[in-house]
C-alpha cells in the first residue's frame, strides 16, 4: 500500500470515528438522562482502552495473516460490533419507554400509503 492510499484510508477512518463519537455523546443525555456522568465516563474509558489494546491487536492480526491491511479489518469489526451493541441498547430502551405503543402501527384504517 502506498503512502497516499494509506493516508486516505486513515483520513476516512478518522472522519468515521469523529462522526461516531459525536453520535454516541449525543445519545447519552437522551437515553440516560439520570446517568449522564456515569455513561459518559464509561464511553471515555472504553475509548481510552482502545488506545491501549488496539495496537497489540493490530500487530497480532498482521502476524497471524501476514497482511498489513488487517488493521482496517480489525477497526471495521470493532465498529460493526459497537454499532450493533448501541442499536440493540437503543431498541431495548425504546421498548421499555413505549410499552403502550407495542401494538400500534403508523398507518391505520383506510388512510393511503
């Protein structure tokens, strides 16, 4: 991989991580209004642990496969797992808060689509 492609990929990952971080911190007061500090601290802790655990994980993935591009796959996998975890958590919170809407649908009766 040449330096230009590497720089472009790192830039794209940085933009994606920035958007992801903003989205997560936006959701904290919405979904956890009583625990903003605790949840914000947990998110910050997980981010800090990423800087500690990810570099060795990148090295192990590259040593295991022999491909330097495995760094990007590890980041993709971690991002996909985090997205799924956040999605499931938000769905559970919405179901708890809106139990009365469980059997309601957006379109009722003879209203047109």
